[in-house]
C-alpha cells in the first residue's frame, strides 16, 4: 500500500500536482455548494481574475474583480460564492481569509439555499429598519470568528426582541 492512498473514508481529490484528502462530510459540502461554486468560477473567468487555491478554496483577485467589489451596494474587500472567494487584491484576501472561510462553511451547510436565504434575511432586516448587512446573522457569525478589532466589524447596537438574536 502506498503512502499516497487516502485514509479510509477520504477519497482523494486531485488538483494539479497535489492531492486533497476529504472526509465524506467535506466531500458532501463541496457537492452541496457546487452550484454556487460554479457560478463563482464563471464570474471569476468573466472578470479575468487570477485564481489560486488556498486550503481547498479558490481565491480570485484582479483589476476587474476589485472594481466590481468596490462598486457593490455594500462595497466589499472580499466576497464568497460557494468555495470561491473574490478579493480586491492578495492583501485583501489574506486580511479577510478567516471571515470568508466562515461563509465558505455556511455555503457547505446551506448549499443552493445560501444566496436566497442571505438576501431574503437582508431584505427582511432592511424592511424592519435594520442594517441588512451588519445585522445579518450570517455576517454576525463570520465577524464573531473574525478579528473583533477589525475596522469592518459590525457596530455594536442594541438588539430588538424580534427573534433574530
């Protein structure tokens, strides 16, 4: 038996010259998030982004990616779609990596329902007079794991008794 064979229950995934060893739950997370990941790859290609793989996640940056992120309704240093993370540049990708990996995990759990759920919650919050980004539970979870001193962290604010807290 060679040293390259994966542990039991972890099928090898070959990417270039390296092999990623995934557990069954990890593989299912990749498959469940695949529609969003494929959309992210397509957008990255259309924007002429530069791709790199970091810890099983595709990171994309480039001039056009930076322009799109800067002109969004909520300008962003980075944005996640499935297992693809867009960043304005390499520094932004490094700075936001912990935060965006939380979103990667959320996509692995919610799969194709992540985007409509995230947007629906944001719209619902906005309709109730709250901040659709900073009060979004998906963002609250990501910032809780991210560096609390980060200047992009949500502002502290009193919570209402609406069941979202």
